[in-house]
C-alpha cells in the first residue's frame, strides 16, 4: 500500500509541510510575487480585472447549502455534481491567491473541498460524484486528487483529517491503475482503474496528481513518475509534437500535455521539451476557435507548458493568450463553452475555470504549476 497519509519521507508531518505554504499565501493574499515576469507587468491590470470577474461568476454558480450536490459548481441545467469540474473551479480560486476559509472566497473554496471529499466511494476509492455518465471516471478522479493534494495543509484541522483519510487512498488508486498490464502502453493511464491501455491526456492528469502528492510529502514511488515519463516519451512525433497514443499524429493540446508533464517531472532542458515548445509556437491559435475540439483544454495545457519552459516561449505565448481570452470573455465574467463533445457538456463553469488556470500562471500561487 502507498504510505502517504500523514508523514513525508523525512518523517515530518505532511500537513505541516503544506501548512507553511498556506501561511505564506495567507500573508500575501491574492497578489503576485515580488518579481513579476515582464509580460505580467504589461498585462497585470486587465488580467486582474478579467480574473476577478471570472471568479465572481464561478462563485455565483456554486450550488448553495441545502440543495443536492451542494458545494459543487453548476455545469449545465442537466449536469451537476462532477467532482473534476468542482476541483478545477476550486483551483481557479487558489490560482489567484485565495485560500480556504479566508477572504471573500474562503467559504466558496471550503464548500468545494467538502463536496469533493463527499464524493469518495469507499468501495472503489474513486472521487467522481454522481455525474459519472461520461464513462471516463479517471478524469474526475485524477483532477480531484490533484486538487486535494494542492490544498492539503491549507485547511483547518477538521478538514485536514478528512483529507488525510481520503487522499492517500485516491493516490494509491492512481498508482495501482498504472501498474495494470498495458503492453506497449505501460506507464500511462486510461479511463478506468482497470484499463489495459493508455493515452497522453489521462496520463497528464494522473502524473500531475502524483507529482503534487509527492511535492506535498507523500511517499509516491519514484518508478511511478519514471514510468509515466517513459510513456509520454513514447508519444513523441517526428515533427516535435506529441500524439494521443504512441505512433499517432501530433496535436496542439497533446503536445502541451507532453511538455508540461516532462517539465514537472524534472526533465528540464530535455530536447523533447524544447522541440515541443517550438511545435506549440508554430501552431499556437490567435483567436478563440470555439468551434473546434478541446480549445480550453489545449489552452490550459499549452499555457502551463510554455510557462514551464519560460523565456521566449512564455513571453511569446502569453500576450496572444491574454488578448484572446480578454476578447472572448462574456459580460458576466464567464467564457462560452467550446465545441468538444465531452468538455462542452460541462458548460461555462468548465471553460471559465480552465481559462482562469491558463491566465494566472504568472501569479505563481499553485505549487504544482510553479517552475
């Protein structure tokens, strides 16, 4: 079993390690670091205004106490209670420096955390909520696990106790799912804990969840990260991009996943991350193409990847991304859903959370996304 509930590898309480981060964030509040990236200095005012409007919108669509699936975020009139979407919304607030239980959105964040914790299935250890109709439960599970690993140590003692009970089991499920025999796809993840194949999209979320857990002191086996790296490298393509599965064709979103995961897993300076960054620069969108698949997903991952690469990659990507999102944002603070048949069904809560997470990287608030 994975030992990661309370103690880090050096024997210190896990929650205390993360609590230090929480204390620092609480002291700073929703502000940026002292040394601002050049592109942030130029865009800080409109960026702050855009993100603040977006967070106000997200707070307005959280299901209030006393209603079914309270604490989750309304996706569409017909879809409520998805733990993955709720976790993305919670991380959107965190990405601007808001913390659980503090400030204007402290209760919103706490209610979101509570809802995700309530979705834990004690039989399967999945974190999925009642809306599991997409048939891809590992997406919601991995995103929710990532969120819980990010907030561990930032919350009050009672919530921390609940996280300490649920998070190790959630991480262990991801580790176990990777070890299912997958042949040439070994090292990756797919839609179910028992899947015998893999894809780079699901692998990206799983790898981030494990990496966040490990950064927070959880004893994630080193081979899990190493095996994930090897699978992602199998998805490289001759044009510098990354494919959905080995031997497939390259794509923008897939390349963002590949570059980000390699960077987060310590592959700094790897020629494959550089060639991936060049691929993204060659193919970066300059208008919000909402009639195509996975627009927000692609922007999210490519923004994270280019921020990790830094230098010319972020300074070239960020202004285009900012301008594109500023123009596409609606008057109520949300962004319209894209065309994607899976993501689009989750409505503006999903698209708005993803846009915020792509735009707030320069604030450097979420531990998992820092360089």
